């Protein structure tokens, strides 16, 4: 589980796969409790082949998924398929828009990456 810090203006988590892979699918499981529905708004999923030029700069990464509105409390896995697969080493889950305290938090329960060499 990943929970961003309360004072992070634009939270993100970067996962290094340690090598470039052809990523064909990503699945994420976010916290979807009614009291914290805003935590699932404006979530962006990105893939990149190289490290970000500076911390938090993912402008050269490809967006492969976006959650624009709050997920229902019973929501489960969100799945994003890449056709064709993208050559990537890094997976990022971030908030595209960060506003007030509750809206800039990310609670990520699980992240699954499906890939081949």
C-alpha cells in the first residue's frame, strides 16, 4: 500500500521495473471509501523508458490511463491496456491536478504491471 504525505502538493509514486519491458497492461487498485472519494479524482498513470530529468517531472512520459471523476465505493481494479505494448522501465501514478488537502492525496492499494521482454 502507498499513501502520499498530507503536505505533498502534487503526490506521485514511481516504480522502477529495473529494465525496459514491453508493458501491455496495468491494473491499479485505489482506496474508494465514500469519505475519501476525492482521492481517486484526477489520477494519472504514466509510462516512461528513462528516468525523469528532475524529481516529479514526468512531462516526457506517456499517459496510459486517467481517472477523471471519483470512483464508486464498490469500484475494484482499474485496468488499462496498451495496444501496442509500450517499451517502459518506469511506471508512475500521480495526481494531475492538486488542490486542497483531501484532493491531493493518493491511496494506492496495489499496482500490477503486465509485461514481456
